[in-house]
C-alpha cells in the first residue's frame, strides 16, 4: 500500500493519526489492550474525570434502542487524584495522546481540574460542557453561549494545555455555542455529545432508565452529528473533532468531508472492540484508492466554496 500521511495538527495538538476514542466508551485505554494496538491510536479521551470520586446514577442506566443506546451513567469515575496517582503513570508511555475529559457542576470545578491536570503526560483537556450548572438551577453549561464561554475562560487561565470543548447537540443553534467557545479561547471543538432521549417499558409503563432520561448515542445520531459538524466547520476557524455514530471507515470519512480534522469512536467500541483499528485501516485504503497522499487533503471537501455555489 502506498504511504499516506495520517498526521493531523489540531491547533498545536499533534496526533499521529486522526482516530481517537470517545470519553466514556474506552475506559482509560488499557482496558482494550487485548483487542487494539493502543500505540496505533491517535488519541484516547479518557473516562470523564471529576474533582471527587463519583458512584454515578442508580441502575438501570443503559438501554438499547434502534440503532443506538441510551446511557445515564452519571460520570462514575475514581476522581482526578486517583487518575493522576494510579492511572496516568500506566498510560503515559503509550504513543497515543492522553486527552482528559473534565466535568464539573460549577465553573470553579473545571478550573481546579485544569490546574491539577496541567502535568506531563496529559496531552490535552476535553471540556464537557453538557454538565448541569448547580448555580443556574441545573441548566447545562453548554446550552447558553455565555455559560459555555465562562467555563472555557476559567480553564484557559489555569493551563497551557490544548483545550478541546465538547459541544452538546441539545441546543437551538450549535454555531452560536461554537463561536462563543472559540472566542473564549478553546483550541479545538469536539462534537457532538449525546442527544437527550428516553425509553419506556410498555409492560411496567415506566421509564426503563432509573434516571428516566439519558444520552442517545450510536448510528442513529450520525446524520445529526454530520450536519452539526458541517455547520460548525463554516462558523469557526479552530479545528474540529467529529463524533456521533461512527461505526466504520465510511462513517469516519463522512466526518472528514464535512469539515472534521479528526474523529472519535464511541458506542461502536462496545459492539466491536477492534473497530478503531478497522477504521484506521479503512481510512488509509480510501486515501490510496482516491489518489490522496495526505488525510488533510479531504478535510472539508464536501463544503461548497462560496464562489462555486450554484
């Protein structure tokens, strides 16, 4: 196979290839070592990390849906101190970039996490702004431009690491939020997080999830994710990481064509733990077949140039 360049530079965050794993679907990385050559991955977005350990929501907290799944895990994790002491030393020598997804209920939580994680071995921070702001009555940080920007600004002060802001799709205008976090100082935008959904058991006549509602992920949301990446790519200058329903190389390539510079694989890891390797091979095969020598040559190819619009 002809050699092609798969390296991408996300505004200073350099990945050996554009394939990453979505937070909450790949543990901290080593959980998949039996199935995946971890050193081939571009990046691993580790499980959502909070200031203190969290037990998560009551069960049941996962439900299958047509072409997807609902989850209401509730950010179960061992906390940032445990991550720094026990987990980071085990993963820091892998070739992938370790991207830590951070979550909080107050702006101050994010700032403290950023300060603690500003250490060698952490490649970047992914800011999860889909979390509820307790000071605003539980309204998610990512639903209003001002709130989203306030989190990014607070994190930016505490770290010199590349910042990735993960956008919620549960908004009226995704581009408005994207522009706000770009102006606030994010280096990269990742999208989309899960869509809010629900499933009811018709026999018990009650919601299946103990939390009643959860995040919908999987192939069912891919068309929404593609649309939002396409829109945001034309609204901001920072690079994008696309995610949402990616199950194979063809799905990943759609995101590149829509304007994403890298992709993240989530729910598909549960179905096929080797899927990231298959996607990576498939991307390379596509580039060779189409005569491209560089992954960067196809980014945004589906976006019409203004002077070419009919």
